[in-house]
C-alpha cells in the first residue's frame, strides 16, 4: 500500500471529496426530503475515522434525528461547516 492511498489504489483525498459531496447534497436535499440514507451514514462514518475533529460529525448526526425543521437545518448546516473547517479538500 502506498502512502496516502487505500488498498484499492484510490487516493485518500478522493474519498474525502466524495464524502464531503455526499454531505453537501444531503444538506441541500434536507429541506425537502428525508436524507437519512445509507450513503450519508457511510460518509459520516468514514469522515469520523479520518478527521482530526469530530464535533461537526456529531452535530450532523444529531441533526439527522431532529424533527423540527428549523432546528434540524441549523444542526446540519453547522455540522457541515465544522466538517469542512477540519478537512482540507
């Protein structure tokens, strides 16, 4: 295995970009749809293992379970921006 690559020879940065994009799309869709999908949880799990600070991931996860639309949007938005802050894409 090479430094910065996975066993499938995909650069670590590609995974980060992909999972950040999954969360961005979920954030955009969260106003109209239930975004609690497998790919969102998979992205959060991967980022949690590969991010120096997990506070944003915690906020995003909490936001997924909040029923009040305004509060949910706040948690998802804040979580997403915290995640971006600690991951250089």
